[in-house]
């Protein structure tokens, strides 16, 4: 089953590249076009990470003594430390469905991989006085108590600042930034980790 999905993904990738090449040839740009590179998309985790596996993945996260300038680097992301076990007290599952993975998480985060962190940081929603950053850092001490405790339980205390991506409506992707890489920790649908008006 997995190889079939991988084959289909590879076929879609190839088809996009061929379509780009045909369009370039029609527009007379074929000589100026380089191969289209589609960023690798992490595979959707199908089972929760064990605490041991998460601990092993966290050991591989580099410890940064200084905060390097990543503003002009492109974003990359992964799910190597994602928390998809159990439910929040408000009855929201931490594990996302395959449909949510494809239509929410990969669509949004995958699309941002072509942008630098400066471009991501420059995105806004709303107008006038209601204008605010679409994606931004969020101090961990400002999120709800249950999420703070879960953050500690996941051994993420070294990261006192989370990064929050707005995926549309009340949906958010939470994690942390290390250099130019984003580690996805939570996908939420109901905007309860940092509620409106909080």
C-alpha cells in the first residue's frame, strides 16, 4: 500500500514537471527554464510516536547557542516530533486524518516551502486596525495551561517560543523553529491552544 502511494506521488511529480516543460516550450522559454523542483513532503505519520522515538528525534535537533539569521532562508518542515497521541480536554483529537493531512497541513506548509522566513513573516490577515500577522512566534507561557503542560511532557522546554501557522479559519499548526526548519508538533482545528481574546 505504501509503495503504491509513493509511486502515485512520484507519478504526480513527474506529470507536473512534464506540464511545466510543455508550457515553457509553448511560451518559448524552454532554454531559460531549469528543472522544476517540488519540495519533498514528509510522509503522514500513521501511528503515534512512542516517547522513546520522540526522545531519539529530539536528540537530533541541533542546539543553537545563538539564534542564526534565517530570515532569507527558505522554510523546511517535518513531523519527526509531532504529538499525535490522545485528545485535548476539549475533545479534539491530536491525530489528524489523512484528509486533513492532504488538504490542510501539506497544502499550507508545503506551499510555504517556496518562501523565505522573511516572506512568511510578512504575510498578514485583515485590514486597517484588524490587520495582524498571519504566521508568527508565540511565547509558550501565553498558551493555555494544558498545552504548556503537554509541551513540558514532550520535553520541549528548551524552546520557550513556539511558532504558529494559521492554516485558515480556526485551524493552526503549532511547533517550533530551529534555524530555518519548522518542527510540527500540533495541528489544531478549534483555536483552543491560544484562544481568541486570550
